[in-house]
C-alpha cells in the first residue's frame, strides 16, 4: 500500500490584526480639533465662540458615512487622570434588532471603547462603523466615560442628543436626521412659509400668529397617550373632512383651531431610588462582559419608558430630543409625522407650538449635567446658569435643534425665572436679552428658514407678595413687538368656581379689553384647572355651575358664557385646554418620585373632591391599583387621603413619623394611647382596607405611586369620548369658526367700541359692541354685539337701551347651548352661563 506524501507545511506568518468594525479616524478627528482650536483663539466674543462650538457638539452622522462626536466636558480639566485609556468614547451597538414596542427585552450589544481627543474643555472624535438610527432600525448608542482620580467610573451624557429612546440616564442614540428631514411630508408647507433658499441674506420671515390655540397634554389626549395616537386622531378627522362626513362630538373638540400647543415634550425626570435602580431602569446593563476589554459583548435589558409627568419637571439634558414616554415607536420620526399631519391638514394647515422649559432644572439634572450648568437651588430645583457663555450657547442650540423638527411657534415657560445678579448695578435683574434671543432663534429645515411665533409666560415680579395685582404682563410684549404674553386672566390664580369671581377681576377684564391684543386669553388651561382642585371645600362656590364639585369645576373652566366673551368678542389670542373642553379630570400627577411621592400626593388630594364622582370611581377601568389595595369606594379613599395630608403636615413631611402615626391610629397602636391626628382617629375603622393596618414607609410609597398612576390614567380624555356633550362641542366649533372669520376681533377696543358690566351682589353681566376697524374698501365694516351672564341670579336684558341700538337691524348669530331668545331681542331673560352674539344684518358675512 502506497501512502501519498502529505502537503508541505507552510511556515507560520504573523497576520495583521483585523480592523475593528468601529474605529477612530485620526486624521478626520484632528481636522475637527484644528477647527475647534481656531474657533477658540478667534477674536469673537466668548458667547459667539460658544455658539460655533455648540453647533458641532453631540453626534452627527455625516454624508461620508462617518460620525462626528463632540462633548463639552469642563469637569475633565480638573478630574481626569492624564494616562492611557482613561478617557474613552463608548459605542454600544445592538447585535440583534430592537423591538421598540416591546415592554421589556434583553439583548446582546457590541461594546467598542475608543480613544477620544481632548482640546481644552471639549472632547472630539470622528468614528467609522457607527450605525445611524432610522424609523425602522436602532442606531448605535454612545456616551463618554472616564475614570476619575478616585478610580470611579463616570459617564458624560450628551445634552444635545437627537434621540433618547431609553431616557436621560441611558446613552443617546446616533440618528440619521438628514434622512428624516428629506422625507418629511410637509416640505411644501415649509417652502410656502419660509425664506427662499439661496440668495444673499434674504429676509427671514416670522411665522404669523394664529387666531386661536388648543393646549394639549400628549399623555392624556388619546387612548395611546402618544404622539402617534394624536396623529391617528387628526388623520381620522382629516379623512372625514375630505369625505364630507360628520365628526363625533369628541372629534369636534379637537377642531377649529389654527394652532396646537403641546405641554412640554422634552425628556422629563425619571423614577430613581436611593438604593438600586437596575430593576426598573429603561436601559440596564445586566451582564458587563469583560469590563477591561476595548471591544466586547454585553447584555442589556431594555424597558419601554413609562414615565408620567405634566412635562415641567425637566433635567435639561436631552431637551433637543422628544420625551420617549410620548413616543409609541420611540423614534424621532413620530413627532415629525405628527407635525406634518397638522401642516397638511385639509382646508387650512394647523400650526404646532412647543412649550419650552429653560428657566429651571429639576434636581435630577445635577446627576446628569456638569455643575457649570447650574447657579444654585430654587423652589423648582436648580437655577440655570444662563450667564456662562458656553451654557448660554448650548441652551440656545438645544432650542434650535428642537424647533428644527418643524414647530411654528414657541411658548417660553416661566420668563420671570430668567434672572441674574448684575455686579455693575448691584441688583438681581431679568435676563430679557436671553428671552428675546429665544424668540430670534432661526429654524432651518432643508434650507427653509423661519423665525417662530413667540409666547412668553412672565408674571414678574413673581414671587413677590401680591404679584398677581402688581404684574403688568407686558414687559416682553413691549420689548419684542409682535410677541405675545400670557394675560392676567389665564394664570394659575384663576378660580371661576367661586361666587363673584368675574366681578372681582373687573380691573383685569378691562385691561384685556383695552390693551390685550397681544395677550393669550382664556380661562381653562393646565395651570388654572389644577388650581381649581386646590380650592377649600368651604369656599363660597357658585352652585349655579353644577350640583356637585366636579360639575361646578367642569362648567367653570368650560363655561359657555366665558367662552362666548373670550372667543366672540375680546381682544387677544384665545387658548382652550383639551381636558377642560371635554370636561374630563385633570391634575398634576407624576410617577417619577421615590423620596417626595407621598408629599406630592398629600398636596393633590383635592383632586378626589373636585374631579372624581363616586360613579366614576366605580367604573371598571378606574383606579385599578387603589382598588387592589382595598379602597373599594371613593369615600374610603378620600377619608384616608385627607387624613394622610393632615399627618404629613403634622410631622413636617417625615415619612417615618407618618408611618408610625398611621400604625398607631389604624392598626397596631398601643391601647389607651390617644391618636395624635384627629382625621386618622375619625376614620371608620371596620371599613378600612387591611393594607393600612401595617402601614410602613414602603407601603406609603406604594400607595403614593398607585394614587399617581391611577389618577393620571383617569385624566385620559379617551375614557370620555362616548359621553362628550354634542351641544357643547358643536357650540365650541361654531364659536371658534366665528372668530376665525373675524380676525379683527384680536385688536383692542377703540373709538366707537363699547364694553361694560352690570353688577351687584346678585349677578354680573358683561355686554359690549364692536365695529371692524379696518374693513376692505369694497364693503361696510362688520359689527358685533355680545352679552354674557358671568355669574349669579337671572336678569332681564335690554340690549337696545344699554347700547342705544335699533335691534330690528340685528340678528342672532350664536347663542350658548340650551338658550332660547325668541323673536323679541329688546328684552329677554339671561341665566348664569348664558349669552349670545348678534351681528348687524346689513353687514353680516
């Protein structure tokens, strides 16, 4: 048998290492460093240099397939150890598809740790192999990591991130924004309203003011509680409008507005415990692989963000992005799709207004941002350091990126909070220069540039005692002609459930009439309705509004007479609130509190009295967690909640003491020792849930979380679509249409215009006459007469005598629901909440 010779063995040759999939491009990185050094050494002001640098901060996926990263990290100057592999850019790329709609999933990720190059207070890197996110696919995630002098691992997150699908404590996602903007469906609308592309310094137009606004809280405005839920609603309405089909009463409540203002949709604070967070974090690293290796795999559990918040508790980090809790898809495309749906709405486009919160940060921001962002504590958390040039530049860049999603206007929250100590004057002054700069930030989408319509909320000299009467609400209108401010009747101290409210506010009412053309007007909004929940139950309530507290509150903030006066007659820019318009519950609820959750609940218990009927509590979908704890009826819950509030005040909000008092009074107390909190002692012991018998701090927190989440859920307007009042909803549509057809109503009363009241201890009636100030040359001016019963006993109205009018020349244009006038306009009876609009028959359109 012959054995064949075996093949000769080749000598072993050392192979070059495989190029990693994700790697630093050193020459491109050096180009960015050189640019940054040139900017830093230029003759521009510190602020102008900061603006140029801020434009390139964050993560930018480039046309050449590379990704550019930039961080402002002043803390590194003091803390970093200047040694090999101390400062690294960490890239986390999913190795399998992410299901963005899964409540929870555990996936493998590839981790790449790359050197990043420091230049002064900035860190830069240009990287190959990074995957950009899209509507269908997750991108790579990123953050900066370094080891400090004590050997502790620190993460530096991107404040200017475009996408934070798993919240502010997770790494940001690289996203292909250019692709998203190129594919948006409203480019035609933007082209018509923006400066033309190209040219030499073309005049950049400002978006015109709308005629009216609908304020919406995304989490409670649809069954889904997301922006895509709102998109579904408006697309469904659009299809019916095109087909000529009738809208349901609930659908009608969303229509007739030129603009929608969303309560803040920036990322908010998240639930954090003092011990461990891995069990509830949205982005939890559960298996870290080889923590020393530069390139390795690791296991991460992803949880869909379920944060509930009214929107104003912001950490500032990520304010350029959209809160993932309002994104059903967790994709930035969702906000753009919603805006495009509004911009392409049939008949007339609908504008979108962002509510921007840059006057303060929640204390959670201290865990996420460098200390340079903050000046010190305030009643909301932290004052922001707008006077530091780089912080100022970054905040304005956040806003620029935010509005580049396609917004048409901005509302600046808490303008009075933008204050600083001026060493030259020795006084604390308002930073109006920054506020006006917010108004002038230029939107640029695919070369279409606009400046946005601007609303300022500014109640200076708040918080001085008596600020409600001292404030002029005009400082920024005067400083920025064309801008708007919240007027005096729309702030949180608006309490129309009380007898005589409109009579007491007569001075402010007259200011609206004669100088309110650039005020946001109205009655119901997120602040005022919440304030209504806090009114003492022994206050002098106007029971003409309803037979129960919820009925009175709903009718007070959705009062037909008030709406008639605001939309049909008054100057200014009317704004309604969706929850008030549909007469559904509303309050300030958030599931982000561990330490302060019980305190917040104790301050919001009035919600149960003012917003919840016993029958609503018994609905199968209502208050499920609280019922599971044993609170079978609303009365049980109200009794304990009020007792808890008393105990919290008695102990100065000390949870350990509150728990001890509750144990003593409700279950495990010492016989013969009196209960120190009368409200607890008065509770009907046999009917109490057994949950309370052994109440401790963890159970108090469990109760608070259940209260918050159940109350938030009951505020969702979709629960009430089927019972929306057809007459009230259709009246609202007709009234809004009346104003949209008469934009001149926004102007102040002048010349022949008249406005007055009839008021005594029993009633308050508003009435007036207006004539169009600048009619077209081809027709006579329009004329409008209004009378509205603002509260009290009925009264016989004689408009002809009051206004010296020949009523034979007038016709009824609109009456409040249920009102019947008859044929004789010279004398008729008007009841609380009723009113009508007349137009001159000869000039009526």
